[in-house]
């Protein structure tokens, strides 16, 4: 799961950055205007969707192995673990606890990765107009 999530995140981040035209070799300066605000919002929502997909995959995994039977509970547990909020009040088998902890670690890394990409891309976007 860790490898799958890292791969999905890498593909997702690169795809989002390229779709918005923010890759390093092709900066598009916008300054602080409506297009910069829209690009920022679209990027933030796209990253949120990417994280939601990763959380849902863990939820499906938990259901697939029989650790949690209902999707809503699996999704709630997964989101709590991924966002490192701690273990929610959901019945979770003791022998799967380590997987929940590992999800917390990968979630922490993926959120940090997204934060770094978001800050880097938004810095390029906003500084580009002041350099021209």
C-alpha cells in the first residue's frame, strides 16, 4: 500500500502541476489577480482530491482484508489515520493496528509533499510577474 500510495501521489502531483502549467521549465507569471486565485484554488482542490483518493484506497484495503466491514467506518478510520488525528472510536482488529500506524506515516509524508509542491508552485506563480 505504501508503494502504491507514493506512486499515485507522484503521478497526481506531476499531473496537477503540468495541467496547470506550473512545471519548472515553463513558468507562467500571473501576479495576484483572478487567474492566480483560480489556479491556487484549483491546485488546492486537486491536491485535496488526490489525498481523498489515497484515503479511499486505504479504506477499500481495510474492507478487503476484513479489518472493517462498513465503507463509512473504513473511510473514517482511514482519514483519521492518514491525517494523523489518532485512532477514532471504530472497532479495529488489534492485528491490523500497525497498518493504521503506517498509514499515518505515509499520510504525513504525502501531506508534507503536497504542501511543498503547493508552496513551490504558488511562489513561482506569484513571483513570476515581479521579475518581468
